[in-house]
C-alpha cells in the first residue's frame, strides 16, 4: 500500500481552542471543505466574557479566532469581522466579530447556523463546529478542594487542578460527534492545555466518539512555555496521560513537536520532532513546516 497523503483523506478533524486550532486549520487550508474544526466554547475572558455576562450564550472568542485565521480573501467583510473598538466607551475592547456572531446567534435557530452564515460571508471553506451549542463554563477543583470557576481563574492557579469539570453538564453538538466518527485523521492541539484542549475532552459524547473512532490520532504540542503555571510544568508524556485518561482509552498514535521539547517517557508512539517555529513570531507554528510534519506523520501511520 502506498503512503497516504492529505490528498487521500476525505475527512480531517481538528480539536482545540482559538489560536492553536486556527493555526493548524490555516496550515491545512488546501484540504478545504474536507477539514472540520471542533472548537472549545468555555472562554470567559475579554470581549467574549463581557458579552456572555451581558447577554448569555456560548463563548464566541475561540470560534472568531479560528475564522480570522482561515480568511484567505481580504474583503470589507473580513476587515469588519477583525475590527476591534478602541477608545474608552462601552464598546472599547469589543471585537466586532464577536458581536456579529452574537447578533447572528440571536437571529438563527442554532449557533451552528450563525457560524455557517459567517463562513459564507468570509468565504471560509473549512467547517467549524462549536463543541456544544449550550452555554457552558469550565470549573476546576483545586488542590485544597475549592471550586474555581471560569477559564480565566483556572489559568491563574498555582498548582495543577485535581479535577476539571464542565458546569453545567451539556451535550456535545451532534455534528461534532458525527465528524469524529467519520474522520480519516484526528488532530488535537496545540493550545492551552487545561483551558483549550481539555474542555472538549470533558464531553461524554465526544470521548465516546474518540474511543470508537478508527482514524489515527495526532497530538500537536505547543512550542512555547504555557502562561498557566500548572500547564507549563507538564511534560508531553503527562499531557498524553491526562488526555487519554479523560478519553478512557489509549488513542493517540503520534506526536508532532518542536526540537526543544522533552520526549522522555513517550513509548510506542510515532514521534515527529523537528523545527516548527515561524521565523517572524517565536512560539507560533510555521504553517508550511507544520503541514510538512503532519504529512510525514500521515505517511508513516499509513
């Protein structure tokens, strides 16, 4: 059997939060509509947090971030979508993309419809699905047994959380579950470990789909040190263990990581370790190098 390439894959599914997932998806933009991103919706900081406190609804920040990175044809619509208000007024710091998604959410039957309307407006081929269409927050139990609510507070913990939960318990978006079941390749990461990657793995429907999925799974590691202290102290092997404990099965076949990452303890998995950093912004994946590394992994996994 000849080695597979991305051209042979009918369905590529990537899981994660805004910056990391957007970067992965934009590096695979040639896959077009065969690419699906499943996006974390627990953000409660910045413009998104303010909108959620005022209006309720799901968190749109990560979704907007992904859409921003997938825009290939700059237009008036894309300039509007990326616009952030300055000054000191009530709109100061708000991102117009977040407000557009929120407005379309009010006008649509489902958040997924709002996303599809924006995708069409911005001429984005790849599909984007929120992990859940029901408003949800991330909650942690800290090492002293206290409940810590919200991504922003969890990122400020000094010690690793004893447990992560979703509050309230919500169902996964059915299209997300279906996409995982039909995938030829599943990608997880990069991103803030506790607040971008783990929330998706706290949804029972998603973890069940990942346990059953026949597709090979690749974890893409971060290049820079995490801002969150507890996450920054985790090695790749720790992250794999925590993700697979949440999923309930050993599912990750390969890891794609930068040359400085500690790979101690990683056994019986394909490791692609090479330079991946963008020349202009350190700690950000270069789209071309990431694509090449993923292509290598796909070929090796057959």
